[in-house]
C-alpha cells in the first residue's frame, strides 16, 4: 500500500477516489481531450421583458459579487449546482485585503472578526541556497469559509437576492435584449463564476491546452511540534521529476495546513496528482521535522490550476461576463480563487453596476471589465523561471539559486517591494529595482536563466515590462483628468472608468497596505 492510500484511507468519504477522479481530469487536459461543451447559443429574437438584472452561475465565490451587486439595488439571482456551503478548510489572505467587505457593506466589523479563525505572524520565505526572509501580515489570516458564506448568503437574501440551490448551469441563450439561463431565468446579464472548468469558458477556449499548470496537494493535520509561524514560499530540495517543489504552511484551527506545489507545462508525460501526493507525503517528515505516524490527518487537499497566456478571457458573447477563475484573471503564480476575487471585488461591483446603468452589455463593452493587465502578464516570466521544460536540462539547484538571489535583493529593498510581490502584485518601480540589483550582484546567474526561459520569451516579456511602466504613468495622469471626466455623457464615462481601472490594476497601483 502506498503512503497516499494509507493516509487517505484514514479520512471520511472517498478521498482517494476524489484524488483519482481529479487525476483523470488532469490527464485528459494534458492529452488534449478535455470536453468541449456547447452551452451558449445566440437567438436574434427579442425577449421584451426580463426578470433579473444579473444571474450569477456558481455560488461559492459568486455570492461575494452577488451580495455586493444586490446591495446596489439590482435584481440578482444566484444559481448553485449543489447546496451553497463553504469548505471546512480556511482561506488564507492578508487582513487589508478583507477591508473591501467592510467598504462594500457586506459584513460588519464584528462579523469579519468572527469569520477570522486563525491569525499568525511571521511568515518565512526560504530556499536551499541560503536566503531566509521573514515578513509579517502576508497571508497570515485564516478565514472560515463556512461562516463567511453563510453570513453573506443571509445578507444577500435580506437585501432582496434570490438563491437557487441544486440548480446546475446547463445552457444560456443570448438574445439582443437579454439572456435566458437554463430555459427559465431571463436576465440582462449572466455572470459566470463557475471557476476554471466552467463549461462557458471551455466553449470559448475551444479545447486549447493550457500554457501552464500549477499543481498543489496538501493536508490539514494535528500533531506537529508547536509552531506559530508560517511559510509562504519554501524549497529544500533540488529539481526532481522535472519539477521544483515548493511548500507553504499555515497554522489552522484544526492543527497545521501544509501544501506542496509546483509549476509545469501541460505535456502528457508530466507527473500526475496521485504520484505528486506520494512525493508530498514522502518529503513531509523532512519538511516539518515530524513522523507521519505522529500526525492526525483531518483533511486532504489537492487540485490543479490551468493558466493561459490569452488571459483574462475575452468573451465573444454579449451579456455574458466571466469573473474570477472563469476569466483567468489571476497570476499564473497563484492558486486564484478567493484572493483574486477579493482583489477585484470592488472594481467588478462598480463596473457591473455602471455597465447595467448605461446599458453597455455588448461583448466589446464587457471585455473592458477583464482588460489586459501587464502586472499579471509579466509574472509569466517568473513562472517560467520557477519551472523546467519537460525535456530541459538545467543545473539541479538553479531555480533555488535564482530565487535565493532575487529575494535577498528584495529583502534589502524593504517591505514596499517585497510585500506586494508576495501578494501577486507586481509594480514597475519595485520590479525595476529588483532586476537591477540582482543583475549587478549576480550577472552569471542571470545569464544562466536566459536559455532556461528562452530568448523569445524574454523578448516578449520585455514588451509587457515596458507596458507596466506605461500603465503606471497613464494611471497617474488619469488622476489629474478625473475632474473633467464628470462632465462627459454617461456612456463615455463608462469607457473612461474602465480604462482607468485597467491602468490602475494593470500597473499594480490597486495595492494598498
């Protein structure tokens, strides 16, 4: 019996079966055999009357934007394929990123405090090459999804929203003046919050394989030595199985959560989830200085996150807006999900409201809600530098050496550079300083990276790096022009506000400490 079978058999439910089903989906994705649903159709006839302003499909994160939109007086329905209930495992985030829930009046301060079940400091970044960096107040808050979603659900219903549980999305028919969802919900707009494997997203992407994958496995367990700190990014091994293994660890309400993750392309011969879980369990004792027999496993966690260079996703359909993981609106370095949704929640809420008020619901108008963002696109080079092509030969400790050198320079530059980066926010000034210092301090290491990532990739990245600087300038210029914009017609204001959002988020200027 493998370690994976031994550990997962201790947990309630068919966890091993779930892991193998996820592995089967991953295998199909890597082999190019992912399903190609045809769930969106278009109909030239007008509806004349609609019942909803917004229908949101996918309740787990959709309830966040649903609650925010219904609070602005709009008619909102959320459909969820099962019962809307959060998972037991905490979502880790930084406290300042939760302030948007107060700003949008979705939670009270007391409710937010009750949703937070763990809080720790400090967190570590460490690599075998020697660098060890400690930071505070980064991903140090554990939010309990069960309480958070139940509270948001009640708030949503109190404010006039309607929740339809056990209502899986099956189809959408787009008409000139509305969209009909599941042949019963007539709405002005459909928001797709169904995640990476949304059938709408699969139809739009037309079976294209992802450009990269982030694969993650982990557990929550008790029995560890007492430890009130966390790990944000840690590596203690060389490249193995053409992967560099990275680790995260957080104190949890039920013990301690540990994750192992890696970045890779989507080639068929890549390691699968079950084999990766076996590696995780094999290395866990060395990572946490504990024997597996000492641990009482509470939950197993596993998944994979596909990333596409063509992101955020541009929908070809009017009246349909992908958000969150459905849109690919997250860094290829991150796990997406809750953190990415929270960072964009205020922007999306205001933009959806304005699109509805000004009737800007065409595919062109809605595409501005998911704009090109250089701050996300530049992270593709980092993802490439933290991974190895399937047949590539590089020095076994090269990735560790690079990351150790980069984080040593960021530590010298201080928290204004380090902390945004650790929260998936890249800014032109911080990136430029880091690149300059690392290049001067370790020119040989930088030269070795060029063949690893590829010259074409590097040249392409330079374009996005320049755009990062251009967007920073445009955002600051836009602040000076804001007083004049208020005199423009409402539809022109809509476009202006979307451009400003693109410049702000695309330059990392949405980051607030």
